[in-house]
């Protein structure tokens, strides 16, 4: 039972690390430059 606990704990930490790395490297939205999207009158 103790071995199963450590196995699940290690798998959970590895999954959390994978999710964090994917989130950190995911290209985020850049703020829109209003001067390009709105015509000037």
C-alpha cells in the first residue's frame, strides 16, 4: 500500500509538471494595438 501511494504521488507530480510546462510555453495573446484596428477620422 505504501508503494502504491508513492507511485500515485510521483505520477501526480509528473502530470502537474507537464501541465505547468505546457501552460508556461503556450503562446499567449498579445494585447491588440488599437491604432491598427480602428480607422482614424
